[in-house]
C-alpha cells in the first residue's frame, strides 16, 4: 500500500513539474517571441491620423509584460518634422496608442513643440548651457525616463491649455510647421497639465544634485535675471524651477524654488504670481 501511495506521489510530482515547466516556457516565449516592430504599424497610423506625421520613426525601446497585464511602455524617436523623443503607452491587446490627460503617455504635440523651439532658438539653449555650467545645475538627469529619451534637454518642457493645443494641432496637419516665434506671444496662461512644475508655456525645469555639487543652490529668480540680462527670450510666458535631488528630503523642499514670468514684445519682464499648486 505504501509503495502504491509512493508511486502516486511520484507521478503527481512529475505531472506538476511538467505543468509548471510548460507555464514557465509559455511566459518566457511570450517575452522572447515579441518583436517591438509589431508596434510600428499602430504607432504610424496614429501619428498620421492625429498629427499628419508621415515620416519614419525609430522605436528606441519597449516593454512586454502582458503576462502581468501591463501595457507596452514604448519610447520612439522622431526626426521630422522636428526632433522629438516621445514616450507612448500602447494597449497590450488592441495595440492602440493611449494618449490624453489620463494617460501616462507624453503629449505628442508638446514634444514636437519642444523640438521646434530648440531648433528655432539655439541662442536660448546655448545660454542655458552657460547657466548650467555657471551654477552647477545637472547637465543630465539620472531618472530612467530621461535616459530612455536620450536626455534630450531634459529640463525643457512645454505647456498650454487643451483648446489652444487642438487648434495648433490642426494647423500642424495643414502646414506641417510649428512657428514658435509666432505662436508663443499668442499663448495665454494655462494650468499645468502634465506636471505641476510646467507652469509657463516654455519651462526650464532644472535639477540640482546636492550629493554631487558643493555649489550654493541658485534661486529660480536669479536665473530669471540672468535670462533677462541676456535678452535671449522672445515674447511669451516662461517658468523656471530649481529642483534639488539626492539630499535630505526636508532640506530639498526648502531649497527648491520657482518663478513664473512674462516677456513682452519690448523685452520687458514681469513676474506672474506663483500658481497655488506650487505655493
């Protein structure tokens, strides 16, 4: 009787091992057989339909954790109409691009506008590099999100309200151009949509590493004065934030600072009261 019980036990053990092995192989295969090229067609169709973008793009990376019910977290590089690095969330079953205020995807138009601004205002990024060196600000961000976007001017971000964006997207479809010199003066003040630190239309969101840097942490209004004296900023609404990282969490909050300001057509600066979100 004991021998029969022992035999049954051995058979059960072998069967369970085979079942587990099959599941494990299934999971492994679901990862190893997946190609990021599967995502190319739905992304291309989405860009054409929603932004009129027909140019090729490069898929830099994506995740494939559908076994755990997660969508594809994908990073792409666009070179035309403007250089842009965009994070897109792709629904795991339908392969639809998930974009919108409730999505973790980047705002595609904001990233295109950023690329257009950098291309059309090299004097601004040149001066920003000067400030980064002068004040010891982070040249690159250590955050994985920015690494996957090639750290392409990590600190420069765009914001505008939804109705303004929709109108500009329609213009982009027709003209295939984003004229930042023409657009910036017409963009009004807007609540931050993607990040509470994106308080202006153009935002300089610098990081300051307390662990790597012995310099005094600059204040945002100091940098505003530097920009004012340089005369590189054209008419528009701008935000500057200094975010300290890798230090005592309580000390970081005390050292962080921000300023929101407007530059008029004559190059005069006026400070706009800080939004409640940042007070």
